[in-house]
C-alpha cells in the first residue's frame, strides 16, 4: 500500500506500561494492522493493533536506546515502543498518521474485511435483527399506535429511520408541523411500548421554542401521545439536560417545552452533561488510571475529579426515573435532549433495559442497540471518530451506555444472559470499523454506503461465538418473577470498570477468573452428561440397569485430593512479583528474572482478523 | 457482682425493632446478663439475640413518651428500638450501657456460655507449638524450640515456646530480649521450604540516641543467614518515624552493626491512626445521602484503602525478598505486635498454600496473631462507633482480614474458605461466646484458665455442619506462590463488611448459590462418570475370560 514506507522494523522494544519490563520483537505494518511479534521463540506473544483503533500516535524525544513511539488506542490499549533508529520510527510514525486518518468510507476496514462467507450468509447475517418484528413483539401497531410512512423517503427527518411509530390520532400534518418545530426535524416517535400498562416511551429533539414560540401541531402531537394511554392523565417530558444548558439553548431559538402551552405534561430536567463534558471526563479518567505507581489517594481523588462516575450515575438515575414513571405510574414519557441522539439514546435504551428482560438477553441487547442507537441516528461516525473528523464531535456516549449496563450486571448477576465480555467486545467493534453496523451517522447514510451489500454484520459474528459471551449464572426464572430491575443508586454501588478501562493491563486483573472457571464447568457439564449417557448405554448391553442421574446425590467429597506438586517455578497466570512493583529493591543482590506468563484470553477483547 | 443489679428493667412489651432491609418487628424486649433479646412471641419470626459485648455505642432520643434507642454494634450493624415509656427507655439504655462496658474479663460471656453442641475436637488442643515444630524439623535441623520464656518472664507477650536458631543458647536469647522492645527478640515466623529462606519477626531494637548495640542480637539474626548470603530487614515504619523512636529509647538496626542486612522502610500507619481511619470509613459508608463526589472524597479521606494498599504491598515485598530474591527477612515495627504481624501473616498467605486452607488459616491466626501476642482485648475493645477518645483500640486485625479478602478476590480459586469465613472471624474478634480472642497474650489466657473454663472458637467452627457455610466451592488447591496486584484499580472496598448492613444482598446471594450449584452438579457428574467407568471395567474383566477362546 502506498502509505506504508517501512513494512517491517526489527529489534523494537515494547515497554510495559506500569513496570520496568520490556520485550524485544519485530514490528510489522500492514494495510490494516500494526503487528508486534515478540522475538522470544518460546512464549512469543503477538500484538495486533487495528489502525482504526489507534486514537493517537506520539513520537517522543530520542533516548539512548532509541526513538520512543507512544500509541494510544480507542479500546484503551496503550503501547510504548522504542525503535532503535530514528529514521524507522519516523517512517512508522508518518505512515500511521496517514493510515489512521482514512479520508473516505471506502478505506475503512469493513470494506476489505472478508470472513469467508458467501453472499447468502452475509445477507442472513444482516437479517438477524428485524426492528419491525421488535415493535410487533412490544405489541405495536395496536389500537393506539400505528406505523407511519411519512419518513419513507427520509423527507421529514434525515436522521430518523424510514419506519416510525406514532399515535393513531397524529395525522400527517401534525407530524410534519411538529417536525418543523423540533431540532433537526426529530419529532416525537415511539421507541418502547410497555404493554402491561399501555404506556409509551417516546423520543424526540428539543423544541424550537426560543423564548416564546409555540407550535400547535407539536402541542397536538404531545396530546396525541398522552391520549394514547388511558392509564394516565399526564405524560412526563424528560429533558435530559441540565436546566442551565436548556436555558442557554433558548437564546439560540431552541429550548424546552413551556408547561403552560402543553396540557397535562409534567416537565422534568434530569441533568446529564453534554458530549464535551463527557469527552473531557473520560480523558481525565484515563489519565488517572494510566498513571504509573498510582497511589490510592491519587486514584480516588482522580476518580472524583474526573466526574466519570457522577455522569454514569446521572444517566442511571434518569433511566430509573423513566422506568418508574412507566412501570409504576403507568404514565407515558417523552424523552429528549438537544438533538435527541446522545443522552436521549442513553436514557431510552437503559430505561427499556430496566423494564424489559428481553433486552437483557444476547439477542435482545443487539435489538436494543440496533433500535435506540443505530436506527435512531446516534452519530457513531462522529462520536467514535471513524473518518477524519471534528475532534469536538468525538464523545464516549455509547461507552457510557455500555458501562451503565455493566454496573447493572454487578448489582444483578443473574439478570443478564451475557457477561461483561460481550459488552467489551461490542465496544471493541464499535471502534474497529470491521463490521458495517456502526459505520456512518444515520440509516440513510448507511443505505447510501450499501453496507448490507458490501460489509458484514457484527451481530452474526457475535452470535456465532455466543458461548464465549454467556453469563453462566443467568436465570430466566429470576427475570420472570422480577421483570423490572430496581437498582440502587447509592454512590457506593458505582464502581470503576477496571476490565474496560484497564482491559489490557493484565497485571491488574484478578489472576483467576470466576467467570472463566464457571464457563468451563458449564462446558464440561455437557461433555460429562454425554459421557454418562454413553456409559449407561454400554452398561445396558451388559444387562445392568442404571439409575437416573438427577435424584441421586452422592455423598460429598469433603477433602479434595491434593494436586501433584508442581515445583515452585510456575506462577498463577499473569501473577508475578516483578510486574507488580511492590517496592524498589534497588541494587538488589542476585535478583533473578522470572518467567512471565502473559496470555490473552477472553475478557480482553480480541481482534478477529 | 450480680448482673441483676445492672438490669433495672428486665422486660418491656411493645417494643418495635427497626433494621435496614428487614421488616420491623414488634415484640418483647428482655435484658439478660449478656444478651439483649427481642422476641415477637410468634412462630416463624426470628428473634434478635444481641450480645452486649457486641454493642459499640448507643444513642437515645425521645418524642413525647416514646423513647428510641439506636444501638450501634461492633459488627457495624445499626438497629433502632422504639420503647414506649420514658422510664423504661432510660432504664434499658443505662442497663445496656453498663452491661456492654463491663471491665472485668472474667464477667465476659465466654465464661458463662455452655455449648449446645458436643465438642468433638477441642480447639484448644488443635494448634500446639510442638506440632508446628515437628513439621519444621522434618525440613531443617537448624532450629530448636526454646523454653526460655516458659514463665513469660523474658517476654510477657510471647508464648512459652519459641523457635530460635539452634546455635543460640537461652542466655543469648535473654540478652537479645533485653535489647528489643517488650523483650520481643527475633523469632522464627516462617520457613520457606522451597529455598530454605526464613522470615523472622521481632520488636524494634532499643538502640536509643547513643546507638546502643547488642552482640547477641546481631549473632541471633546472623545465625539465620547462610554463608555469604545477605538478608533484608523490613521496618514497617518510615525512616522518619524510626528516627523519632530513638528519642524514646527505640530505634532501628544500624548498618555498621548489621552489615549483612539491608534495611527497607515502609509506611504502615500506627494503630491509633488506623482507628481514626475505620471511624471515618464507616461514617462514609453509613451516610446514604452522599453524592458521587462526596462519597469518593469521603472514601479517600478515610485513608482506609490506602492502608490496605500499604500493608499488602509490604507483605508482598517481604514475600518477594524470600521467594524471588532468595533472602531471609526480619520484620518489625515498634512493638512488633501489630503491623509486624499483618506483614508476616499476609506474606505467608502469599507464599504458603497451606495457609489458604481452613485449618492452615486457623493455624496461621493462632501462630501469628494469638500466640504472637497481638493485644486483641485492647485492640477490639471498641469498633467504629466508639465515641470517646480511642485508648488502644485499632482495627489491626480487621485490616489484615481485609487484605486477605483482597487476595481472595484476585485468586478466587486458591482458598479453601470463602468471604463468610473472614467476616465470621471479624465478628468473633470483637464479640463472641467463644474465648479464643479474649486477652492480650498467651500469658493472660493461661492465667484466665480459658482452656479449662471456656470453649474455643475452633471447637465450634470446625464442626462439619458449621464449616459448610465457610467452604469456597471454587477451591482448587494449587501449590504456587500467588502474587496479588496492589494497583489501586485492583483493590476494592470490602462491601461484605462495610456495606453489609446498607445493601440488600439477595441478588448476590442467589447468584452465589447458583454458582455453588453448578460446581456441585459438575462434581456429581464427575463422580457418576467415574463410578460407571469402574462398573463397566469390572463387567468387562468378568466377561473377558468367556470371550477368550
């Protein structure tokens, strides 16, 4: 490829981020990946970094051992190479600079990635998620809600999908009128229908109310939403922004609903900060957790100052408010922020997930993302920095949503069919541009790009390795008895998601994973059950009848047989004294290097190449 | 003294009990010499039995004639009792106050408690130094068991039997003892079988300002080094604190006098600072009104997690010196009864797989805490709700348990016991019907005749029906050294203790049950497969003579 000046550099050192360890190897630059192959032949590790994952490349000043190159990735990996010759370093540096800034969609990996599927398989992959079927599952269309074709040609709203659901009493002129009074034409539409109480969750953007403007059609629209629900006389309008932000928007001719103009609405500010605040917050967080020999005080102060967990809690609080209004009061809720594609997506998606156990299954979670994020036009291309972009548009909005879900899995370990590995893997691919799902900013753009013909769907890929993402403790019966999750929002329940933000810093992770352990057991369970059956069949040939397995509980073995002594040289995977830096044994006498065992496993998002 | 004198009102009806996450209970409140009992006298409702010794502090409030007593317990639980009648309430409150602060050890509940179970294995006989020494003897002949302290006169906080280098006679030990704070001369704490390196512990040397030295002390610790080898002295105090100690007659080993040793200073806080830290932490955890920022800042200000990190780091360092550097280690702080024991016991958990079993862990606590003279009675007299100025209370043992929990979190398959075991030990260290944690030293326990008059905690815990609760279903023994991460991101708040009463654990408990069930079922399947295989093999061998022509 023309951008690659030096395809291979040898004798490159890879420094560990937190210890003084380093390994030597060869750096390869391909059209899609930067690859580091350790020279040590016995335990050679390979690191594959997709160009799209690289957020920034930095060339530090020359040292005696070479030229340092610092690469920061969007999946929170940080690699520090030292390249012996400055010339090579510069070549890699400038090649990368070009490679990680694709100028057209055609350059994205998804358009060259080929998992060796035929066209039919590709098509089936894209058909896995069917949003019309999803609305049908919720019970829509029904006597109060209908499908409208007003946006069939993307004429009313370019950033909405073609198929939209509105109250049956909302006529076309009302819809069109309302859309003209809403930022970017994003008028109120249905996103979730809570069948039990006939309550609806609707979403839109802010009204163009300024200081005094009003719009009868828009008022009618809200009335129609309200009337579609006989259980409640009022609807909630949740403005997910801090009040101050909404007020400021009024000066620009936008703003929020005036309660005097809309009958029977209960207006509520929620106070989630905007994309710029969130971007800054994550940056601060990453700085803190990337610090070497971080003290506990600096960690906790840094965590607080970053504000990250405060923002996560704000989103969670909003979603809980939404879920309560719908499930307890039976009221319909209209959610918006400014444009209705960031905070609104977070709150609607998370709120639905609290209400509906289906969204806590693997398939259901895909549907939820497809609905509230992809189809309703969360600007993945801009927020995730897919094409040479405006840095002011980049923001970890979707990451926050994934984190909120993770926080819930911590409080409800049996409520989700998937484990955090699923969330981490989705996060990985939102940024990888390897699959078509998250490319572009809207459905319309995705159609223009012919993604379904030219790229593959992530969902098919994830489903094909579903067993890796299962939560072995998932209990559908818990979901049946407690369909609505009621999480606690006490501050101490929100934790730092180490396995996401420090996912590549293996030395920090638990050295034995309960999740991995139990998953392995589930796997061996199937095998053992098979073996039992096979043995029974054989025994029957000898005329021996065997008792069924279940009721028989053999006496428990109290003392487990000790394992054979395995010498002292091994360490539990990834657990070593030197990596942790307990103390500087300066000029230690006769210190030996220990064998470092670092293998990638699930839990660290893996590249699929 | 009769308890009856202290109980002004033994019984009040119509008392309402409020506990977080549990329905309120209305019933009769009774006070006995050792318990506060609330019973609704209905079937199927559990009664509250609270040991007076578990009560850390109380508060009274009145609204009209309805009195409210808020009882704060040493296990960090807070309950509220609504008592009708001002006089009754005042009487109850003052009785609780008096009964929960009894000074005399011999009035404590363990002296009155009679077990309802049959003691099969007497906990008092479980961990005797002679047995431990036999194990050591099988590995090395360089140590001997000294009786120099048999009447506790050389060192009142040491047990009567001590493991010391073979070549050092009792006379030298006495001289070394006079050179160490509280007479705590260096003794063996742990022998690392893999490379023969050892960990010793002591109290600070009494060098004072004029740099006193003691040849016998030097000879004693040098006797533990192999020819040509050097060792590490880990002083748990910062160099500044150690310097200051000189003015009070203490100090540290001078390089000139201990040329074969390299000294490393760490910064584990002293006990009074730790008590402050616990109080602040629990205050932060109990305030439900905190915003995220306030919670994080309170958590930080309590310094608890910093203490956990520092203790764990020091223990890892000691283990690293022994296992990776192949050097022997001497650990001490000031008295050698607090931070020293945290470090030596945690290092053993990292190094020695035996300490990760239930028996091994009990033995470790017995060896490194009870017999090593951690002053439990003083340290655990009050917990996080103590109002007064702390005397010598400090959560030294709780911090140790917290550190063990951190390692358990990181190596969930390497321990035979689970979190409940650690929480149980925390509870019993502060208030118990058993006497294991009574007193400050072996000498005191001998004097109190505990082994004759009271029941050991181990006699109860080690019964199979109790052990059940404490077994870790994930346990798979491994003989490896386990190196925990001490990065702040890896260290968590021990919710099982600090948020125990502030959250509903239903979902977490059910998930744990499910996990245990999966593991259990897998074991059953494995057993089934094995037995079927055996059966089949047997039939096949029985058949084979017929098949052979």
